[in-house]
C-alpha cells in the first residue's frame, strides 16, 4: 500500500505561503503529513512538491520518502495527482492512499481505516465524515490511468469519484479525525 502526499500548493489564499512549509508542532507541515501516511500503514510514501520545492527540501526532513517535483503545480491539484500517480508507476503497489498536506486534523488512525478498506488493485475507498466523502482517498492500481486522465484543475479526482460512486466504499472516520483544511490566515490557528 503506497502513500501519496500532495504538497505542491503555493498557498494563494495564505498570501503565497506554501502549505508544506507551515509550522506544525515545531516542524514543517509536510513532515507531519508524510509521517501520518507512514504510521497509518503506507509504504512507500511519495511526496509531490511544487511551490518553493527547494525551500521545502532544505527545511523539511524527508529522508525515507520518495520526493518528486511537479513543475506545473500552479495548474492545480489535478496536475500534482497526475505527477504522483506517474511516480508510482512500476512501484509494484496494489493501491495508493492519497492525502493532502493541508489537513493536519487527519491522523494515522484515519489512514489505517482507509488502508483496511482495500480490496486490491480495483479498490476505491474514501474516508467519510458524518457520511460525507473526504480525505484520505484510496485508489487501486487498476484505476490509476483513468484517474490521471480525468484529474484537472483543483478538482483532483472529484469527477472520477462522482462517476464511480457506486463502487466507492466510504469509511467513517469522524470519530478519529477532523477534515478541516488550512486555507486562510484564520485557519492558521488550528496549527500547533
């Protein structure tokens, strides 16, 4: 079970502060998010950087993770999802759990629940909060090409998930995680 952390955004609504570099528990947020995937049962863990990629590499301790840079990060999350799935090609993983760097309220317990929902290379599962689909999301390897083909803009795999809702397993995680995003300056109060 691979993990894929999308951490390329430039933090446009945060005044151009890349989310990967935000401080959380004394370290860059990207470190926390990558560790959550690993501790939740994912390995290898791939990280897609974009905005300020060199600064992230210089500041964050990412040893033990596979790091790639999406040169088209400004085109939105879809391009980072495509880059991450391409980086996983040939990895031998049967599935991948995809998470976002800006959701520090989602911990290893939620990731582990989603990992446990895998049914192999055709799997499709997502964490749910009060019955509403959220992150992380699990994609079986047989779905990666179609997901990459449909990923565009800031929507990522949203359209794919809607089209395949009948195959999607929702895994309730509201009792172990909070799905808030760090998007605006007011949200920064949620970081520790």
